């Protein structure tokens, strides 16, 4: 009884398998077995491609990891301003993109800051504008 059942299962398996598995697939698995194309080398390929992936990801996120000098300058100025505001000061020493190390005035209730030279230039421009307006009017 039992041997008959086993025999039946074996027969069914042997009969159906070649039909179900595509030719290309069985050819490939045969190749892997015969040419030492084993699980280990497949693993190596997966590792290699994942390394390639992470390299791609690294270069994609590089700008965020290495901020630009301008970004660093702004961050440093913001940090210095926040510290100065916390200490009740109205100015701090910061780096201006145009004038280098300068005294910065804190404005807008501690939310903004401006280099005193930039501020002076800005106010000079405004004064010139005002004068021109007055001349025109
Ligand atoms: Zn400036």
C-alpha cells in the first residue's frame, strides 16, 4: 500500500516537473551546479550590488552630509545670534559673506541679524532713494 502511494507521487512529480519549469530556468540551475555557481557566489553578487547601491545613495545625499561654507557660516551666525539673544545682547560677532568677521546687529525681536556694514550700506541706499524721491517730487 505505502510503496504504491510513494511510487504514485514520484511518478506524478517526475511527469509534471519538466512541463512546469521553463527551459531557461532549468538550464540556468544546471549551469550553477556544474560550474560552481553556488549559493556563495550568488551571495557575493548580491553583496556587490548592494555595495553599489549604497555608493549611489551616498553620492545622492552628499550635499546634506557636507554643508556648503555658506551654509556653515549661516548656521554659525544663527547659533551666535541665539546665544547673544539668550544673554540679553543686541549684537554679536559673526561672519558676513561680504565683510568677513563683523559685529552683527540683532533685529526682528532676535529672529534676524545683519552685519553693521551691510546695514549701513542698506540705509545709505535707502537714504539715496529717499533723496531721489524728494528731488523728483
Ligand atoms: Zn556685511
